[in-house]
C-alpha cells in the first residue's frame, strides 16, 4: 500500500472505531439521564442501582470515545494538511466550535457527573448528566456540519486557489446535513435501545437477581429501539432527496458505497421489524424466556448498520475530499513519507484496536456481573488517617 | 481580532500546561508513590476537565489559524508520540482498577506521562528549529517541572498544605516562551476576518459557561474525601 492508501485506511479505521463508541454514547446518554432523574425523584434503591449500572456501562464506553476522538482531531493536521490549506478557513470553523462550545463542556460536565456522587447536591448532580447529554448532541451537530461541508461545500466561495467562508448560515442549512443529523442521532437511539435490550435479556434469561430492574430496562430498551428504528429508517429515506440534489451520482458507479448502503437498508428494516414486533409484546417480553437469547443475538447488528452507513456516506464521496472541489489525493500532506504514515498507522490503529477490544471485554464483564459490583457512585470508604 | 484569538490559543495551551501538568506529574511520580490509590484519586476528578484544554487549543488552531496547522505535520513524529502517549495514559486511568493487574496500568500511566512530556519537548523545540537532542532535553525539563507541580498539588489536595499556584505558573512557562516567540508568525497566519467574526460571535456567549464549569470542578473536588473511581 502506498502513502495515500495507508493514510486513508488509518482515517477509516480510527473513524469507524470512534463511531462504534460514539453511537452508543449518543443513545445511552439520554437514557441514563432519564434514569438518574427518576432516581432523584423517587430515591428508591431500584432506581439508584439502575442508574449506576447503566451509567457504568455508559462511562466505560465513553472512555474509548474520548481517546479515539483525540486521534481523529489531530489526523487532519498530520495527514490531510491539503484540506486545511484549501478549505481550512471554512472547514476549521465547525471543528473549532465543536471543541470549544460542545466537547470542552461535555468532558468537564462528565467529570462532574462521574465524581460527583455523594458530593454534589442531588439536583445539580442530575443537571450535570443532562448537560453531558445536551453537549454530546451539540458535538454531533458540529461534526455533522463539518462532514456535510465535505459532501457539499455550501457557504463557501472560491478565492484564488482556496475556499473562503461566505455564508455561515448556508453551512448550517446544508442539504447534506438536514436529514443526516437526525438520521445519525436516531441511529444512536437504536444502538442504545438494542444494547439495553440485549444486556437486560441476558440477565432475564439467566434468572439472576434484579429481575425487576432488568424487566424495566428491557421495556425501556424496546421503546427506545422502536422510536430509534422508526426515525432512523424514516430520516434515512428522507435523506435521498436532499443528498442526491447535491451529489446526484453518490451511489451510482461507486460499488462499495452502493454495497454499504444496500446492506445498511436491509439491516435497518430488519431491526425495525424486530423493534416493532417487540413493542407489540412489550408488556410480556420480560417473561417470555424464549425471546431473550434472540434479543442477545441481534445486539451487534445496529453497530454493523452504523458502520455500513458511514461507508456508504464516505465511499460515496470518493475520489473527492470536498465534493467536486478537492480530490482526496490532493488533500494529503505534501511530503508525507511511508515511514511516517507507517509509524502513525501502527501507533494509532494498533493501540486503539487493542484498547477497543479491552474496553468491550470490560463492558461485557460489567454486564455479566450485574448491578451488585458497580464502582460508579459507590459510597466512599471512611477517610483513612493521612498517610501521604 | 487576530490578537484576541491568539490570546485564546495562548491561554488554552498555557492552561493545559498548568492544569494537565499536575496530572502528568503525578503520573511520573507513581513509581515512587506509596499510596498510589490516593494519589490517582486526588487527580482523578480533574483529568477530564484538564486534558480538554488541549483539545480546545487544537480546535482554535484549526478554526482561527488553519495556515499554522503545518506545525503538526512538520513535527510528525513528536505529534504521534504525544497522541499515543496521551491515549495510553488515559487508558491506564480508566482500566487500572478493572483489567489485569493494577501495576501494569500504573506503569503505562507513568510511561504515557513521560511520553507526553518528551513529545512536548520535541514539538516545541522543533517549532523553534532546534535539534532532536535539544528537544529531548527540553522534554525532560518539562517533565521535571511537572513532577514539582504534581508534588505540590498532592500536598495541597491531600494534606491541605501549600498551594499548586506557583508551580502551575512555572509549568506553563515552557509553553509560553515558544508561543511568545512565534506570536508574530501565528497572528500573521490567521483566518480571514469573516471566519474570525463568526467564531467570536458563536463562542463568546459560552465563555462564562466554560469558565463556570471549570471553577465548579475545583470547588467540588478541591477538598473532602478522595474519590476512588480511577
């Protein structure tokens, strides 16, 4: 593989890894926020255990979202300086806004939520998880603004051999953004719903203690998956109009994009059907044991669909970095050497893949051990004598 | 407006050195720390709020000074070392109490912290045109300052003695010196005023929220029992 292939593969692999964790974050954040709000209202042990159990899974998943995200941001500067050179005056703005007014706050509030148990006033603590949720969604918005600019460079004018920001509003009303943003957010709800369903079904099938907690979680997961799949399919099809108005041949003559799209639609409909059938029997689902292994089995499918969706969107952009303006090959950092890209490829892809595997091992262990062994929100041990 | 955004960039980078400095310093100190649970517990609630200063600084670089982004690709190896070390350090914190043995992740926290310090030395020296060995030395100097800062922070947080303010200011100096030297070049490479106006208009209303959230972290976790999540 040459330098260009490696740089592209590096971005594709780290980006896909990033999204696997981000999509679950987007789906779980509002669910954990709702659970925590309920716990603050009722104060029951059941609500507390539910919040801490799903919160622990959410936070563990989040860890990999952060570290993969760090690598994503800097790759623009490392491998793709041609993009910044050509369109940095426009493309840099949504990225800057994402870091400053979304992620900066998200990370700070998340720290307050994780460490704020038994320390922050009850309702302020609840407020932090809602703030984390809102800023996570804001983060998704700005990243989609930046991505949509690559699909359709709205709001920019050519000035000599570079693009300049001309109309910030047009950047935000990009036809590539309008339906894609709700599509991505509802993909998050779909993934969140199916994960909550899957883990709950595991515990219900195994007849572990906490049957009530997981019955309630299963129902919540089914409703979330139902809303998520209906919206993700709806907004998915609604995208075709605006997207093909600016990228008419996005899915023609691009076999990989068409393949990704086809399988994603297939999976989307399958998940929609599953969620629809389950929502009909939502009242009895916790007791129907034969359902539970099937629910566990389909848990990975929404993740696969999410990655296929990105393959369709980004492969459908090739060979352009910015649609009909800048080729991917011309966006590569000039003078990037084989040694450099091999080094970063080994470092980023190697380390992040190992950590992703470790994180999934950890998440499945948390699920298996259940709500009895949750570190998040544990009562602090009595302060020991000062020994430092 | 270019000067205002350069100020924002300098503040974020300096803030990162002053804040993340003590996290990294405590990471470097782990092999000689007796009660590692308490040391990591002391910095734990601050890490997420501290490391995000650099992510925001990179955002300002991309948004307001995109032409300066070549600084990253021109120092490719140093930036890769910085990112991989940062990721390894973070993973050590998240996984320490949960996977394999604690000692394994504690060594990774220390190694990652050292890697970040050395990478900063190489990156900042590289930007100023100095040689590789000088960069390594500069990295060791940064590591030494961070160790001092980490010690002061632990003293303050765990025993209530002294303050990390002075060492925090010192920790920011290795970043501020090269930044001051490059100020002219960076400001001259700012994005056009249309972009800067949009950024200013959008970010300004959030500045009090950002400052408030950071202050809240210090108010909430500056004293009291040491939490045990990391």
